[in-house]
C-alpha cells in the first residue's frame, strides 16, 4: 500500500528544499545592493563556503522602503569572532550604502548548519 506524500511548504515531494528565487528575479532597485554584497563577500576569502540570498528580494516581490535584504553567509569551519565581525561590518556597510532596503546577514558554518 502506497503512503500518500505529505505536502510541506518549501519542500518538493522528495523533501528537498525548493528554490524560491533567483538572481534573475531581483528587482532592478535592489540589484546594486546585491552586487555590492557579492563584491564584499570576497573579503572572506577561502573561509567562504557560500552565500544565500533569500526572502522577497530573490523572489522578485521586494518593495522599496519596506523589504530587507536577507543574506546567509556559510563558512568552512566554525565562525570565529573575526568572521562574525566581518559579516557584521559587511551588513553595516551595505545597510548604510542602500537607501532601498535594510540588510540582514547571518553567519554560520557550512558543516553543522545554521
């Protein structure tokens, strides 16, 4: 007897996370801050495992003056105090440089999850 699949928001029928957005969907007003984030993430060098933009900006539903930029920064190894400081500084620089949105960045380890 087959078991009926349970639908869980954000997951495909196999339980994998469904990609909700893409860089192609980023509204034009938010593209400069996304580009600046990509450039500034390079300062983390080989510690950077990946950076994930999520929420309304990559879904293409962000609204100027209301939406924030959500960014998850995944590192190789446990984040150090220096890593956290670097991500906080990145968040502050991007936030000051963007009249379009508030920037929120989180720092975590790629190995153990966030």
